[in-house]
């Protein structure tokens, strides 16, 4: 009887042990399955889709690089590691290589596009801008593409640089520069105003063998081809005298500001800034010979304050009222 009871007890104990081990193994497998995932097939898939899918599976995406391929479109997965179907733990890395598309492509047509649009297309196709030349064009606005090399539809290699000819817009009117020599400053200003030129640098120096207060030099020189809006610089024959301002006429309305440098041997850097309506602009910034006089046209449409610096040292201020 005791042996029978012992036998039954042994069987019961063995049953409990087997049940316990089975439960343990089952629980372990369940926990393990929750910590692992099956790597999906990413080859040929869009890189954005691959990134979203791996993120949902709690896997990390590592881009190993990119390469040119003829059979897989640009920005799609070419290669992955681990391979599809592999079982890995969550939080592990999945490495991918992205396609750069085919090595050779058909050259896009950039004609009539703006330079900004052309550069976007070049960048999208892994091309760069080569030599950039500009010329006037009667039909295309400024910055429009006139010509390209290579031509549109040519088969080219990615990474190639494309030469562009860009429009400067319509050619401005051109004419022969008038002769200002011997004119007074006011007559010279009226002459350049009539042909739609602008005032450049005004300087003065004294030459005893020529009449006072006339133009003795000009740039551009008389007879040179100039275009509308070009600046004209003039040298006036004047003896040393106090600075003065004077009213101008027509489109050049404003005041003339003049400043004569002391005599000496060294050139000095002269910078003239004008502050108006809270903004400061440099009207003049150049090296000037000792003893020379500079002339500047000061706009009078707003209240303004002029600051003159000699070798970066403030030496003069002058205020102007609007009129």
C-alpha cells in the first residue's frame, strides 16, 4: 500500500514538474517573441516608406551610403542588412543603401527658365553649374537662360557641370559721351542730366594755366560709348577755399557737399556716410590725394545728417533739412 501511494506521489510530482517546465518555456517564448521582430523586405521601396516601417517595428535605420543603379529609382532602397525574414531584437540597427538613380540621364531643358529655377533642377539631378556668362537679350528678362551646354536631351553623366548663358535683359540705350571740358559744374550737370547720365565722383585740383571753376577732366572721356544711367566723374579746376553747398537743378536736385584735404604727401581714406530716416549709407569711400577736394551730391528730399571720416576718424558732421 505504501509503495502504491509512493508511486502515485511520484507520478504527481513528475506531472507538476512537467507542467512547471512547460509553463516556464511557454512564458519565455512569449516574452522572447515580444522582444523580437521579423525584418521586412525593403529593397526597391521608397526610403521614406522604409524609414516609417522600421520605426513602427522599433528598429533603427542606418544609411550606409548611396550608389548609382539602373534598375532601382532614385531615393529607393538598393540593399539592406540584415536580409528580409531575419529575426532580430527591437532597438537593433537595419542598415540600408539608397539608390542615386542611373549614372547617365537625359539633359533637362533649361532654356527660358530663370537662373534660380535652373539651379534647382541641376541640384535635383546631381549636376552643378559650370561657367556662367551674361549678355543682353531682346526677349528674355534679366537672369533668363539663353543657352546651355550640353544641349537639352543630350545623354550626360550625373555630377557633370553645365555651362549657362544668361540674359542681362534688354540692352540699355547707348550714345557718345559729350565733352564737358571747359564747362562750369552747373552746366556740366545739366548736360549729363539731358542724356540721362548720373553724377559720379566730384573732385577738384588747381591748375594755374587753366580758367578757374571749370571742368578739366572727366570719366568717361569725351567720345567714349556710354549707356544710360552710367556715372560721370569730374575734376574741377578750383583754388583752395572753404566748403560750400549749392542748389542743383532738375533730376539732380540736391546740395553739393565739398571737402578739401590738407596738403601733404600721403593719400588718405575718406568715407562720407549719410544718415536719413534711420538708415545710414556710404556716399563715398576711397583714397584721396592730399590737397584734392571731393564733391558729393546730397539728396534733400528728407532730413539727413552727414558724417565725414578721414582715416576712420570722424572729422566733420553736417545736417540738412528737407525741402
